[in-house]
C-alpha cells in the first residue's frame, strides 16, 4: 500500500502480502463458519462500538471505557476520508465536501468541521470530540438500536434513571469478532477495513475481547506490528496516542 497526496489515505484496490501466521488455531474453520450476516450494513466505527459492549452483562467494557471516545472519533475520521468529505495533510484536517449527510453520525462530525470554517489540526479535533464522548456514544447506540444490533434497558443508580446497552444480534457481533481474529492471526488477504478496525481495537484495549486465550493474544500483538502504515492512518493513530498521553497525564 502506498500513501498519496492530499486527501489520499489507503489504496483500497490491494491488500498486503504477509506470510501466514505460525499459529494455525483453526483459521480455515473460522473462515468457513462466517455467516452472511457480516454483510449487514455496519460502518467500521459501529463495529468497533459493538465490540466494546460487554457481551455478558451489557454496558461498555471497563477496559475500553477510557479510550472508546477517542477511537470512535478516529474511526469516523477514517470513514469521512474514504467518502472524500475531508482530507488530511501534514496533520491538518481540510474540508473537501460540505454536503449534508444522511448518516446521522457522519453529519454530527462533519457539521462541526463545517461550522468551524477553517482548517484545524487532527489532534485538536480528536480532543474536541473526545470531550463530547457521551453524546457520540448515544448517537451510536441510537443507530445500532435502529438496526436491531443493540438494545437498551432503563436502569437506575440511586434513583437516577439511565439507559444500559446490551447486544441484541449476538451472531453478527460474534462474526465481527471472528473477522478480526482471522485478520490478526492470518494476515494474508485481509481487507483494508479489517486491518484498520484491528488497529482501532488494539487502541481501545479490546484485544482480550477478541483473544481470551493469552497465547493467541501474544501472536496478535506481534502481528499488529506487521500491519501496513500509510501517512493518513499513521496520523490518526499518532493523534489518538497523543490524546491518550494527555488524558493519563491529567489524572496522574
């Protein structure tokens, strides 16, 4: 994969040529049992959010709670880049197309860029949206409830009502998990979306959700270093890492 000029991100016509993982772990079997439900129209960012939901008890997994807003923002930025609505050059986000979006999540993000009226650093946008993480999560929950992937229940803490999110389409979410498992154990032939999602999952501290087995998790961690690196994907990752450092510094 090669990075291009302004507005370019990833060459979606090809996939990296990696050697097969040394650990087989029944990868061929995993590929065979992936269902057609994987074709359900979930965006990359929506898949990430689904994997952050506790499959047993509902709610956001504790391991993901501190990072999910930043990585959701990073994932949506990738989606806006793919739709050529924005571009990134030298860490600066440029508005390329101001058309109002039918997608509620994309419009929420793009409208802020539109109203800003001038270019801004990517890390500043990630910081801006991270502060609005609760609002963003509600947008994702509403979208995924409409798609019958998640459901909500009203709960109370000290008589204060709130909505708790649960998985509804468990088969779909399990197939998303398996797709990432295949991507990180058998790198050859993986799709670009799966590769990007794998990186975001690692940034969200969700590798243990994908790989409960410690040995598989170690192999996946090693394989993460072999994933392709383009100027844009690297810029998004670096901005997220920078925000991680800022958050941890503020609470330490």
